[in-house]
C-alpha cells in the first residue's frame, strides 16, 4: 500500500457516507450536504469500514456446513454429489420435506416452518438448562429487526398522554428510535452508566419512568444484551433487578439477545432473560410479558443477508397472540432460505456427525478472533490521550469517549455539524477510516463518542487503531 494514493472507488466512498448517515439520527441530516471529495488525492489507498456490524462484508468467511446445506436446499440435484457430507444432505432433505412442493422457493406458514420452530424451541430449552419452550410461542422472522418492529407495532397505541411510551437505553441501537418515530410512540430514554462499564442502573430506570409518566403511558422496556453500541454484558443480578422492575411497573419486556454467543470478557457470561425469569419462580414466570429476539446475523455466523431470526413470546394474552398471528400473516412469511439457515444455527452438527470437527473449528476461530480483537481494542485505545474505552465485554463494538478541544467544538458548530460527526468526517477524509459518531446513538449532553466495530481482520484492525491514535493526537494538537 503506497502512502499517497487516490481513492479510486469514489462512488463507494459516497455510499459509505450515505450509509453512515442512514445509521444516525435525523438531527444529523445537514451532513448529507457536505461535499465529498470525488477523485481528490488522499493519503490512503482504501477506505476501511469499521462502521457496520456486517461480518461477511468485513471478510469473515461463512461456516462451511451452513453453506453446504443451503446449497443443497437451493439446488437439490447436488444431493447426488459425493462431495457433500452425509449430515449436510440429511439436514437438507429434512428441510426440503418441510417445504411446500419440497422447494425453498415456496411460501411457508406465516409463523415459520413448523419443524424449524420445534428445533428453535429445543435450542432454547438446551440453552436455558431445560426450562421448557413451546414451539407455539416461537415466531420466525426476517432477521431480528422484523420481529422487533412487529412487537412494537402490536404494543403501541393511544393518543396524547395515553400514548404508549417505550423505554430504550441510551446509547441505543437506531432501529429502536427509528421504529418508535415511525409508529408515533413516545421514546423514553434511560442512560447506561459509562463510568461502570455501561451497566444498567435501576435508579436510572425509575427516574426515566417517573418523568415519562407525566406525558405518556409507559408500557414497554427494551433491553439489548450483550449491548450495541456499548459492548457490555449484563450481570445476572442486573437482569433479575430489571425483571423485578418490569413486574412492579407492568412493563412488557423486549430482550434483544442477538449477540448471545458474543461474550469475551473474563467473568462475564450470557444469561438469557427467559432463563432468569423462570428461575425467579412462578410469581414472575407466570406474569411478566416478554419477547426475546435472536438472529442469524451476529454471533459466529454473521449471515446478515439471509435475514434469519426468531422471537419467543412469553405470557402473551391469547387475544393479543391472535392479533400477532394476523400481523405476521400480512407479510406472508419470512424468507425460507433464512429459516433454513436458522434451523442449522439452532441445530448444528453433533459430535458423532462427519461435519462436527470442521464446524467447531470454524466457529471457535471466529469467536476467538473476536475475543482477541476486543482485548486489543480496549488496550490500545486506553493508551491514547483523549480516548477512554470501556472493556468490550461482548457484542461487536466499542463506544469510546473522546475529549474534543473547545476550538474543535466551535469549528463543528460553525460548519453546522455535531462535534463528533465533525471528528468522524475528518477521520474519514484524512485516514480513510469510517466510524459512526456517538451522536447517532445518543449520549449524555456534552460527551462525545464514536462507535467502531471490531470486525476488521486482526491485522487490519491494528492498522485502524494505529491510524485513529495518530489522528486523535494531531486533531487535538490542531485545535488546541
Ligand atoms: C442489537 C441489535 N438488534 C437487532 C439487530 C438487527 O439484526 P438483524 O435484523 O440483521 O437480525 C441488530 C443489528 O445490528 C442489532 O445490533
């Protein structure tokens, strides 16, 4: 890579910028009008995208077994090909048997293919140490996004002070604020505690709830664990406290658990809300209404494009459930290839099957590399003056705090930009690193952050961290 170079794929640069905008709040729209530098000489030869949680786009390889079965499902003539292992063929035959006309090109039941819902229920039971899961409570979805929006649609109603309020964490994953704005729901912000590894604090939940009761009807509490964009993993105690709070306040719990395999920090463990709810006893497990979400897009799979996912609902009133069925029927069914992929995620190769060894090797390689990159990111950022980074306990992101000199803040204001957007724009322009400004996720007034994914391959991530370090130093110097 030469030090000086022209960014040839200028069209792509524009796309990144626009995508970056699509991820951030509408308050940042002025950025859309910033001129990009098409064809200009740049001191880098490629733009490194560390802005989106899209593992395959960042070079992660698909799990062989998954793609073998999907290839067999898509083109069943391959079932005669001796290059495919027997367990892959057997899975493909089972999935095809369950499809209309034995084709993944057919519509499925709106709730999802029955035998796949059964496999999901078995997966949940195994994950949660035997706590029963009923396939009737499982709804397959088009990624987790579709299921999250569906539940919000189901729960949002009322007018004026009676309008549904939905509690979301700040910083938040923008799907939530966008869906709430679309549905005209009232967004209730509760702040995560940056000084304590972005933990969730019940006192803060109470503060946010009682303030919101003045102007809306709070009915839903959304939790993301492990967290996006903040990378924290909630303790079991914290989950219990949240469940107790939801029961006391009659809130519907939405547990977004799409990063359930992405836990890296020592002493941290993923606890599903469902498991904790049931372990708290019937007083809770028979009363608290909840939906939890999972996806094929994250963890070690990273298969975002297949749009696979599911939700499990608990304690839903039968009449509400009937409305939910109607709601999911409107979109006919989730993509069947995504459902097939989900089936493999919840029912992967077993130790006595031919694909097991390769599957485990590939899965472990992805998760170990992510764990190493999580450590590296925290370590390096915390050596940079003006950057403070919490441990990346889980998920795929870091959300470090940046100290910006007053002159940089003034300059951003002069340009009509939010200060951390100005910082990210300058970083993109000078170093070719694409991050998302913290303001796109929400942050405490007067603080500035960016979100960076830890998805670039390790060697590239090291380059990214080094470039951000150099940029931070000279940006601070320039505006001091
Ligand atoms: C916390 C969280 N929830 C949901 C989603 C949506 O994922 P998908 O719709 O691809 O399953 C994402 C994607 O990044 C996410 O980070």
